[in-house]
C-alpha cells in the first residue's frame, strides 16, 4: 500500500468572508506526481499554498481543518522547516537578481552551509536534476536574469532541490513557456519522481494527462473527484469531471 506523505482532513479556507476551499479531504502518496485540474477560481492555487502555509502571509486568511505532513500536523512545524520540506514553483519564474550559482547556493547558505566544495557539489547536483547543468555549466557566474524563461523556471526547480525538500509544488509552471521548454520541465519532473513527491496544478489538461499518475478535479472550492489519471480522462465517475476534461466548460 502506498505511503501517505500529506493528508488533509476537512480543510476549509477563507479569505475574509469568501469560502475558498470546502471540506477538502485528500491523501497524497509519497513519490507520486499528482495533478490538480479545474477551471479558474476553483481553489487550486489556494490549496497548494495551504500545504506550506504561504496563505498565512495574507492578513484576511483563515483556515479550519487539519493538514498533516509525514504524519505530523503542520501547525506544529516551523515555517522555515515546512517550506524547506515542501517547496513551491510559481507560474512566473522567481529568480533572484544574482548569478546562477548564487541563486542555488542561497538556500543552503541560509541553512548554515558555508564550505565552498560542498556548495559547488550542491549546485551541480541540483542543476543536473533540473536538466539545466549542460546548458549553464560554463556560465555559472552569469546573472540568472539573462536566462530564457524556460531556463529560469528550471533554475527555480534546481534552487528548490538544493535545500533537499521532500515535496515539490508546481503552480502552473509551464503557463508562459514554449512547447520545448514545457517538455524539458516535464522530463525533469519524471526524473525527480523516484525521490520526490510532486503536485502539479495546471489548466492544461493535456499536460495533466501526460505528466501525472493521479489527478484531482476541483470545482468552486470542492474536490469533485480524484483517481488515476487514465480514469479521470477516459471514464470519470462525475459528470462535471467528464464535461471539464472534454472541454464543455472551463
């Protein structure tokens, strides 16, 4: 039986008086690639940010229910440790205006690693895992902002990997990328599967069908259905899921 790494129990999320997520009960398995699909304003991004408490940066945020990571309630895990263990990649690459090398070394340095040889090894390993090493190994001292959009997004993945997370959250990571860059991101995701749990929020149903093993469909803050991706896209149980994947709405 698959090991559960994240579990939500009756998760309800509010921004002010708006009820964004409604009684979300979901188990996420270790080392799986889980897709989350649904039309705009379904609560997909809010759900991702609830997993590492980024929503609490908003003053009108309120949450009910429980979230467990590695069998521990996340309310008892410090923000720094939680966000080290559960990293997030946003739709637009968030590179720092410093060199490629320093972008990746930044996190390990913040966690106390100062040895140059150790940092060199971390940087190379992270770039290799993100399918970027061969493209940048001769220009690590170049500003990260000089990279293409697809390269910047893979740099963000490498930067996340450098602090040794267990879970990687992707919030529309390919929304602004060309097909070749998108393919490289998906290849990196599949290579990372053996060692990381990954959750992909995407409005691209074709990408969800290609890249994920299980898929959840959300609508208006509710979890409508979750199953193996092949089932979600060929024989879903709920009519609303079927209509969404066939493009009837969304």
